[in-house]
């Protein structure tokens, strides 16, 4: 069952949902909270590899995946340009913490989607027990370049109550690949099956 704005505010008051920095009143909608775009991006570097092998035994190692992506930091007020057909990782301004009895769902904004911006390729579920900033998986499926600016409202998070709290919260799992992330992290698929 989805939480309403009243439920979200009650859970923020009792510490079951936390945002740093906290949202303003106009960021809280009927059943979601708008999140803002941070300053850090990751982009694939051209010419670094002929392909990415997604499965062992030939799959890339973690350091190889890291080397495929460059860092781009954008100053406040400056644009990050996402050209048609391009993919990039971004990050939210807000750090989000979710109690083990809730799951989050990330959604793009309809007004931005109508211009061709996708904000998550597939990863829209925020696990119970999450603690960190949220990496955004941008893709421009429109015909024109899009200028993304740090601080803009980029997506919204809503929450669903679980029937019982999870006994495997994300933040406590030894195999959680992205816990406490504060910057956009590239894929850590090479660590699957190994504790971090």
C-alpha cells in the first residue's frame, strides 16, 4: 500500500524515513517527495573497450568497469548536456534513509519524460533499509540534447509499506554493493557472490 503525504510526514517525524537535506513543503506531493539533481556524473569513455561482457568467466573485473567511466563534476548553475542516445549516471542531492518496513520507488517526472529524459533504466526500487544518495540512470531517448542542471527537480520517490519489516535490510547486508553511496557508482556486477 502506497503512503500518502500525511503518512510520509508521519514517518519522517518518527525517523522511519529521513532526507538530508530535508525536503521543503513544496517538494512533498500527494504521495511522493521530489528529489533534486546533484553535481556529479559518470559517463562512458569512448574507445576504452570493444564491449562489456556481462557474465563470468569472461566478465570484466571491478577495476576494468571503473576504468570505462569518467567523472564529470558540474558547478551549480552550469549544465550537463545529455545528447540523444547517450547514457550517463547522476546522483541525487538528498541522502535517503528508509526503515526496514518500507520500500521506496523512484519515478521520473512526466514533464521531463515528455522531452525524452529517462531517469532510471530499470532500477526504480529502493530497498528496505537503504541509506545513501540515489544513483540515477539517465538516457536521452529524444531527438534533442538535454541540459540537466544541478539542483533541478529530477525525480520523485514514493513509499510502500511491507506486510512485515524485512529481516534482510539493505544497509546490513554484507553483499550490498551500493550502500552508503554518496556519488554515482558504476556497475559492481563483478562483486556478485562476494562480500564487500
